[in-house]
C-alpha cells in the first residue's frame, strides 16, 4: 500500500474507473452475443445496431482502443453476413 496521500487517492480513483470499464466491456460482449444469437431473425437488425452502438461508445469513452473497436465491428459484421 502506498504511503503518499495523492497515490492513495489515485488508487481509489483507479478502482472506480476499472469497475466502470468492466461494466462497459461486459455490455459490449453481451450485445455482441445477442446480435450473433439473432442471426436469421427479424430482430437481428436491431440487435446488430445496438451492438455496434455499444462498441462505438466504448471506443469514444476510451475503454476500447479505436482499432480494437473497428476490429470487433468488422468481425461481428463478417459473422453476421456469413450466417445470413
């Protein structure tokens, strides 16, 4: 444990941010899984839109690197188009 007061504060802040980032990453995974599960149904368009929206939002917030977000979207689209 740190002895410096400012570092103690940073540790607390880092834990809060890590929790928030974990929630965002988890939602990205869930939305992606839902989009893949609805392949071939009429809900697929909406599920895909929500998944892409969450990936973009995570990249904007800095939770995901922009290239990671682009790769995730690309791979998702590839799988959706292959299954349709």
